[in-house]
């Protein structure tokens, strides 16, 4: 598959729409089975932690099975983080394709998600770094690193916020 800026942009818009519309099964299909999903924490010196195996992370899934478990919990009301229901609006900007080589595309973009729950609106924002496998008919996410810039979280943050 050849990749263009427009096709990457559309892929990211589709991921955001799936999350906003709670189409979690379709969202999961965007991820390769070996996909890593990581949201590192900020340490006491305002530096991002570097090793999810040693340092605390806000979210860490070593492969897609962790995301599948998370969606199962959301769908079966086994997630206190999603009760009551959360409404989100994802906004994406400043997309850059960093490299395309040997069947992979690396990219970064900024995002802002608004979330409504408990009659209040929360704002989350940051930068995400992806690696896409572009060898098939559709791209698949193999690596997703989410840098949450406003990490003082009053309630909860979950995979559907970022």
C-alpha cells in the first residue's frame, strides 16, 4: 500500500470517529495484534518516563489483547471509569509524517479531546506518535505513544480519551 498524507489523515480521523461514536470493535480493528499502546507518566522533574517495564505509566498495553480486554470491560459495564457514560470529541491537528520506509510509516500529531461526564467538561490534550504497518490493504497501528500534556487528572482517563 502506498501511503499519502491524506490517507494518514483520514485514518486518524476514522480512529477519532470510532472513539467518539463508541464503535470500539471497529476501533480495535485499526490495531495490529502486536500493537503497543503506551501513555508514559511525567516524573517529579517534569520528564517523561522512558521505560514502561520499569517506570509508572498512565496506560500501558504490551499488545492488542490489553485493548481488547479494556473494550470488553467497557461493553459489559465492568468499568467504573465509563459509568456514567462519557461523551467525547476528538480533534486532531499538526499531523506530520516523519518517515516512510520498509512497510512502515511513522507519524506524530497533536490532539485535543473534550470529554463530558458528571455534567462537566474535561479537556485533555497532547501529542501522539504512531507507527503504522502499511504493507496490507489498510494501515494498522503497531505502536502508539500518547504524551498527555495536562496530566493532572481530576477524574479518570481512558483509552477513549486519547
